[in-house]
C-alpha cells in the first residue's frame, strides 16, 4: 500500500516535530562506573546525563571549615551505613566551601556507594521522575541542588517542600537532599516581613510572611552555616594552601609579612575573605613562582 505523496510529506513533518519534543536517546547511567549525573530537561521530558569526571577535591583540601565538614560528613556516613540521617541545607556567603564540601564527600565515599544527582532549580518539578530512575539502584544518592534560591511563586518551591515533608512525592530510602544557598530561608527577606511579629506569653511569634519563608528551610534536618573569615583565619588558610601547592611541586614553602600583605590586598580586590579567595591567591602566587623559575 502506497501513501499519496502529500500524505507522506505531512507524516514526515509530524514525525520531525515529535522528535524535536523528545529527549535525545541516552544510554542509562552505569552507576558502577560513573559517580555523578545531571538531570537534563528536554521539552516536556528529561533524562540523566552521566558526568564523566569530577573535580578532584578532597576533604583535606577544605581548610577553615572543619566544623562544617565534621557535621556534614557524619550525616553522610550515617546515610551510607543505612542509619537515620537528615536532609541538609548548607547556607552562607558565596565562596565559603559549600559546594566543594559536597564534591569532596563524593570523592571520599564513592567507593562505599555514594553517588550524586545534580538538579537545577527549574527542574525541581521533575523530582518524582528522577526518583523513579534511581530508586532500585544499589547505591546511596545525594540529590544536590546547588546555589538554590526562590522567588515568590516559583513552581519548584512547593514540590521541594512536599518532598521534604515526606508526602506523596517523598524521596526514596536511598536518597537524601543536600541544598546549597546564599539564603538561610531560600527566599528573599524584607524588613516589612517582621511587621507581623507579635509577643505571646513572652515569646516572639512571626507573622505569616516569615512563617511561610521559614516553613521550607525548617524541613531540612540540618542547617550548616558558612561565613567569611576574619583576617587572621584567612591568612592561615592562605598559608596552608601555599604550603600544600609548594609541597606538590617541590618548592620551598614561603611565608613572610610581604606575602601576607599581598594576600590581604588580593582579598580586598576580591572584596571577600573566604576559602575560595585564599585558594585563588595561593594558585596565583605558586603559579607565578613556577613561571619565574623557568626564566
């Protein structure tokens, strides 16, 4: 049976349109060989895309956030052991090591079955689809949403709230949710929010606006805060990073008042004293030393 040419052309156009709506053919993630994957959205569907290489960050590289590391690492070890553990909100100033800590945990515990699925904010409505793809895997997954913040009305807000609540969209037993954010409550806070607060029996009761903003962050079992360094702490972190890079490359570690002053100026130019700034200065200084040695 032969179709008329005009009908064949119409069917080809329909098929071409449908193909544009479907996600590209992707092989299932081989979790035995791959430690992490990103959720990729395509039109009305999505798929997990393997991340072939992870930045080689170790827990020992995380200088200056020892307290935060201990809290999050202990929670992750509980999770890997099959013991009760909490979803985690890592919040604080940018560049203070929140995302680096999660990557370092993966590099440390991947051989014990830890895996990561990273999800962007706009893809949070697809969390139930992601859960279906990993629920039967013999691994423990951290579902990471990095640098998350919401504006009022964002569709992902209610989905995440529902997942953390353990309702219909509850995460499976082998999944924890780790979120990093610059905002403690994941939503912008305004002075006017506090106008509805009132005192009842000597206790502060927040107004509806604040209660709504707290209601999401309050569903994370652990809040772990990250802050900028004081100058002495910043210089200590710089010195340790320089010593580490020098040791890796056979250089004699150096530290004196001139170098400290240079590190302080670098932090002023960056307008922040934090782990990222300290690491960037150490790389700059050691790299310059190595280059000068080649001349």
